[in-house]
C-alpha cells in the first residue's frame, strides 16, 4: 500500500515539475498542425510565427498557474506569546451530588514493597 501511495505522489510531483517541458514537447510534436490550424498569425506570413504564439501562450499559462499555486502556499507567521497564562475555569454545581459506589468496579489491585530483592550483588 505504501509503495502505491509513494508511486502516486512521485507521479503527481513529476507532472507538476515537468508541465512546461510537456507543453514544449507537445508543441514540437504537433508543430505542423499548430502552425496550420491554431496559429493566430497564419494570415500574416511575414511574421514567420510557425505556431510560436500558441507556445508562448501555453507557457505563460503554465507559469501563471505555478505562480498562483506558490502564492497560495505562502507562509504566514503567527506570533505566539510565551507569557500567555490561561486561567482555569471553575465549575460549581448548582446542587449537591452524592458519590455513588459501584461494588463491581472496585479495584482489587494490591502492592507490597519488597526491598530485599533490590540490593547490590553479594561478593
């Protein structure tokens, strides 16, 4: 079970770490399709974009997503005073309560102190 959980955690952290690399690999694997179908500058051949606009948008989106998650994990310091003394609250009953003794629950524990067995060894 531990190995399954460890494997899942490694997979999740590696996906998070290599997300931008995955975007770049996706771009280079589908460069022809991106340049012909998804590129915003395909009507302007003088820019020679070849789909780089899509790559830039995807990488900016990935970086912004990672920045947002880092901002969510920002450490907030909480000051704790070392001199805080809490006053115990007192409980006062409004009526008198008599102690109830249940004989079945008496402790039958007995103890006898035997000091003669605890001594240094005799030579």
